[in-house]
C-alpha cells in the first residue's frame, strides 16, 4: 500500500515557477514508477511526466518538455516536479501517482494523491 500527498501548488504569474512535492508512505516507494498528471476543468486527466524507481529514466509530455523537471529522493520518500516558464494553459489540478508499469496512461497507475491546484494567471 502506498499513500501519496501532494503539496506546493498555488497561484503564479505567467513565466513564473513552482515546485510541487509528493510525499509517499510505504516501503515500496523506491520500487515504484512515479508519475505526475494534471486535470483542467472539463478535460481528461493528462500525463505530465514519469520517473523510474531509481530516478535514472525520465519521460515528459511534449507540452512540458524543456520547462518541467521531475525528480525523486528515495531516501526521503519524495518526488518533485519543478515547473518553470509557466503558462496559463498549465493551470490544472496536479496529481502524483505510483505504479509498477512504465506507462503514460492514468489507469495503469495504482495509487493517487488528492491533488494540488496550480493556477497560472496575471
């Protein structure tokens, strides 16, 4: 069993930065593939980034590549999403997720956090 709690969301101006954190409980954190997803009002949940258990392998959606960086600290059971050059279209609820399958599909992840709101607006 893995429990996930996101933090770090908020209101930021276009071009600004935020760092999201995901705190995980459970002994299997280091073995889990971790991902970030987001969901804007009226839209489906969208893949943002994922990272392997060791942290060696990372993959990003085209919409955030070059602006967002995913990382993890297995010693602290935490995952992060550094978001730079934020745009209004990045506004959404951001979720962290854990699973065992290397995938971009939400339904393949087993555990989810409650989400944190990110709003990019002037």
